[in-house]
């Protein structure tokens, strides 16, 4: 059986120092930027 799609509860469960988003049912997470003025890019 396949993997279940990520949910909002999965995002809520991430530690405070990690940010994440759900794209097409997959959870993508990365460290939270140290500065609120940090730039982010998306490919």
C-alpha cells in the first residue's frame, strides 16, 4: 500500500526551528531562516 498524503497536522508537528509546506501531497521541510529578512527562492 502507498504512502498517505501529508496533512496540516504533519505541518503542525514540525519543530519550531523548521518550516514546511505541502506540495502534491508531499511534505517538504527546511530549517527556518535565522533572519526574518532572509530571502527565499523557489525553483
